[in-house]
C-alpha cells in the first residue's frame, strides 16, 4: 500500500526521468465507491502505473484517456457510471458513478507545484493541493485557510461549492508505544495494517528486542528523551503500556508538550487514580490531564493481549475520526 500513498513523489520522479506521467484523481463519487475522493492513479508513458481510482472498473478507460491527455497536454474530467454487474465483478455490492480528473504532469499540473507538494509531504507539513478541475490554477494551501483546515481535520478531499477541488495531503499517521510488553506485539501489527507507522520505546533490552519485535523500529532511550527526539505531531498517537511510573510518567509528561492527537495509558482505575495524583502533585494542569485516555481502549470486555490491542486501536481511531 506504500506505493498507493506515494503518488506525488512517484509522479515527480517519473516526470524528471522523462517518462511523461499522467495523474488521475477521483473528484466525486456516488453510490458504491471502492476508492474515496482524492484517490489517485499515476501512469507513465511506458504503461507502468501505481495507485487506483476504482476497484478495477474504470482503470482501463482512464489509462486510454491518459494517453490522449499526454499527447495534447490538456486535462480532462471523465464521468463513469458503473453498472451493478461490473461492480459485482470487482467485488462491490452495487454500482455507482465516479468523476475522475486526468492531468499530464508538466503541462496541466506544473512541475514546480508538484515539487513543492512533495517537499511539504517530506517535511510532514499538512497541506492541500487546491485547483479548479477545468481551469487549473494549482496552488498549495495550509490550515490558515478555513476551508482547507476543515478538510485537513476531517481528512477528506473534495469539491467546494465554488468548484474548487481541495486535495488533502496530511502527514502519515504514527503510533508511539512506550513499553515493549506482550500487548505491544499485536498492537504494532494491527496499527501497521490500519495505516500507522509504529515506533516502540523501551530502555529495557530484554523487552525491546528484535527477536520479540522483528522488523519494528525500537528506541532504547529513556521515554522522555526518545519522545523529545521523535517529536510527535498532530498525526501521532502515544500509548504507554509499562505500568511502571518510572517509565510511563516521563513519557506522559513529554507527550503533554506535543500536539499528539491521542494519549492513552494502560492500567486499572486504581492505577490511573494514583497516576493522576502524581501528575497533579507535579503541577500538571487539569486541561492536560484531561487528554489522557485511561484505562486505555474502548470498553469492549477485552481480556487477551490481542483483544486489548484491538480496543486500544479502536479508541485511537475513534479519537482520530470523531475528535
């Protein structure tokens, strides 16, 4: 799935390599839609492609239109009605309609704008690519514009009433797990499936080992030092799992100094009550304390480590999507 998320970077590389890429973007959908608004497909002149704009229903037609757009250098907006039979063939319950913008890079979509977008994404800056599908006028905009800020918060690209399309480019989601305990094993696996880049923090080498977490990023520094270097942003969730105040408390205090959208702490109500006493004694304001989700996770009756991990990820998702 990484390639599906790297369309701007791939398009810029292909353009600079002389491969004449064309980007297709989903502008609107009605009915059943396998790919949301803002989804993209990039096609090179040799036929190589990455991404998708549907479940396979219209890709062939989009690729054909991309060749024509590459030839004349002009964008075009395509409308496709997908029948129920066609939809069923690619795994959908019913059909629908989608509108797709096809743009050659360099002529319709300026290289300079695409390069600025790639740089913003590399710097983890939340931005939007704003343009009119028929008239162009591509530019980058940030949360200082109200319409862009609203779409960044909801993580939804789409058309505005004035006809502008706002394509959202939020930084990738990240999950920081403090404590490489048993629950962390299913949690990092589930988080990766859900689109998060997980990072483990645990100074105890016996816990944070490659053998227990193969292929995962493990920081063996003290939690507050590790978090300071990691710099959680508004697309980062922080979860503490150690039960040990010597590890969890410094991590919580460090997380308070960041715009992390979620802070969750494992522990029973009694354990959490003691945690709150320590934080208040340290002078932490109530507004910061209120950011903590504890006991961590939605109350789904979870018992096993995997079920607890599921409840944690569900609550993280709830906080991300519903605020």
